[in-house]
C-alpha cells in the first residue's frame, strides 16, 4: 500500500483541523491499508520557517517526508478566505516540485460557509504549482461539524461524515491506482 503524509497547517494545539485529519487517518486511510505519517506544521521551528533556513535539520527532515510519501493529505483552517499563514510558510520552504508525482487531498475547516471556496481558489492552485500529479476532490467542513467525544476521540456530525467518506475513499482509491514511474536505463 501507499505511504501518506498527513499535514496539519493549523497553528493551534487544539485544532479542529488536526482532529479532522486524525479522523480521516484513523477512520478511513488506515482501513484501506495505507501507512500514514503525521506532520503538524506548528511543531516546526518558526524561525527556520520564517527565515527560509533550508539548512535547518527539521526542515530537511520535513522535505524528506514529502519526498518519500506517495500521497499527501493537507489540512488547513481557513482565515481571511485563504489557507493558514503557517501552511504557506511551510509550503514556501519546500522544494518547488515537492508534490511531483503525488496524489493530494486538500481539506479545510472554517467558521462560515463564506470560506467554502478556499480549497479550490486558494489552496488547489498552490498544490498544482508544486507539481501534484493528481489533486483529488477537496472538502471544507464547518468548525462546528468537528467535535470530540468524552474520551477525546474525534466526532463528526453525521451529515458531514457521510459527505466526507466518499471524498476520502476517492483519495484512497486514487492512491491505489496511482501510476508508479518506470525507471529505464
């Protein structure tokens, strides 16, 4: 199966975006047999991100995670009709074609349906410019649709879960049918 990098672009340690990503990983991707590596951008060194310190060991390791992944799930909260500045800073320090050959699933959370187009009009063009081979249908969820149970596990409103399931399954299927480059001499 494929290796998937799950990237949270949220600056918050109690992020609904991160909870959504963990739900997607636990409820769907591992069920499809994919190995998932989680990356919370907020744990990367801010000074290295903001100064584009390409020699920082954590940023070198992050670039390696992207290079080794077959697929990438990118989650972001939406602020001011766009993806987070933290996610932007991370994408800016990655190699230009860090997503080349990758299947990508963009996900976003926000407080209002006014931000629903941020996935397609703000995030998708950046992912495309980074060489993503296939960007599957993305999805936007309202913050209030993502909650937690008494045990801390993520709970989605039933309608949101029903709508998200085919989106994530489509990503998983795209990973299974991805074209693996054939190397010739």
